[in-house]
C-alpha cells in the first residue's frame, strides 16, 4: 500500500469522468485511464 503523498491532489477527467490523484506540479496532467489532458482539479 502506498503512503499518502501530501503533494498529490484529486483530479477528475472531463472525458471519461475518472477520479484520480496526481501531483499538480506535473504538467500536463493526464488521465491515467484514457490519456486525456482535459482534467479539472477537485
């Protein structure tokens, strides 16, 4: 089990509605499920 990373925040993909955690410093943030860059921070 991964430890909680305080640098990661939740994003939601506008294409496939997938909710995932990613480091917002990574740019562009891509959806790990469909690869879309159309994501919003939640």
